[in-house]
């Protein structure tokens, strides 16, 4: 992905106040990979539009970040955006009010169908999810 600027210049201080982005789980997944080879794009933020559906993945690789990658990942759900906005690396991600982890980055392997939204967690343990659960990025 090319851009007219150096991605390293985009630091957390660039982002000011923003409203939370919300979504709803529309499908639960049960698959874990130890050699997935996700390639996280360099950008630290993405806009997500109302009614888009994206895949939610977790990784226990604490070094996962934009411009890097992740092999150990678990695909946990597809979710629909119910309140659009801007999601940014480092956002806290919660499901039903319980912290899942922090946003690590985005893999665009399946675009234009959906983005893989990758969240850093402590473990790859499968969270208990149900269709209809509320997802929040803040």
C-alpha cells in the first residue's frame, strides 16, 4: 500500500476526540491458526461505515502492529457496524462491556468483501460469544 506520506509520522497524538464505534456480532467463528500469515497494513486507522460487516480476529502476539504481521490468530466473529466512525490502533475493544483487548491493526486479504480487524489479547483462548453481542471500539 503506498501513501503520499511517511506512516511513521502518524502517532497517537494525531487523533483527537472521537466517538466510539459500535457493532453487533452476526456470526460466531471457531477457528485458530498458528501460521496464518496475516499482513497488517501500515495505516493505524480505518473508517468503518454503517452496516458494513467485518471479521474480528484475536492474536496473542504482542508485537502485532501496523506494517507487521501475525501468525497465531483466532477468528472469533463477523460483526456489523451499527454506529460508524473511526477505529484506531490502540483502541480498547469490548464485547458486551467486557474488555477483549486492544486494536492491533487490519488485514485486507479479503477486500473488498471485508477487513480482518485484529485485536491483541493476552491469550488465544476462545471468548464466549453469541450472535447479537455488542462490540465497541473506544
